[in-house]
């Protein structure tokens, strides 16, 4: 919530939004520059090792060669860059969510109904609700007094019986066609 409030605060003020955009652009440029430098260091290390292996006979590696140190530093830079990119994605996602919330809130304040986008979180919540509903229905069905009541209602009401028979036939045909 804190991140969303901060994002909303930034989005609601044009100066803060512009400053935030400039800072993100500068950070992105720095990350790309570090990635380019790490790639160059890694390529240099590969080239030096390749030249050594072709010019000299095979011998045991000596510990702590400068090339190994360059490679180690290159890997550290790559790890730092990937951490920075993950952090950047988190910031961008929070920014995007804050922007979407501010946008939706504006239209709600104008009296419009805002349709929420489908996300994996919403799908999970829906599936969880359906599973709970099915468990409750099964519990009611297998509880003897309610089971007897439901069967008696089914047998005495022709309209309900027709609807239930139609639904059962639909699912039987669906699963029959699905597995053949």
C-alpha cells in the first residue's frame, strides 16, 4: 500500500511525475552502460584466454590470474545489473498499478463504472471461490436430511427436473466428446 500511495502521489503531481520519469531514464541509461561495460570485460577475458590456449601448450592453471579477476568482476557487474533490472521492473509495475488506479479513480469520481482488467490474481480468486462453492454443494448433497429434501424436490417439480436433466445431458455429451 505504501508503494501504491507513493505512486499515486507522484502521478497526481505533474512536477513529481516529470522528475520521476527523468530519474528512471537516467537509471536505465546507467544500467545499460554498466551492462555494456560488463559485456566488453567479459568479451576481453574470453579473447585473452582463447589467445593463451592457442599460443601456449596446455599447463595447469595458475591461481588468481588477472583475467580471472576481470571475469569475476564482470560476473559481479552482471549480477548487480540483473538485480537493478528486477528492482526497476518492480518500480515500473508499482508505477503502472498506481497510474491505473489513479486513472480508474478519476473515472469513478466522474460517475463512470470502471471495468477491472483480468489478472492471474483475479483468476486465482475466482477459482478459489468456485472450489469453495463446490465443496459446500457436495457437503449439502452428502448430508442425509438435505439429500432427502433435494431428491424429493427434484421428483416433485417437473420444471426443475427438466432443467437438471438438460444440464446433466449437456455435461455427459461434453465429456463424452472430450474423451473420444
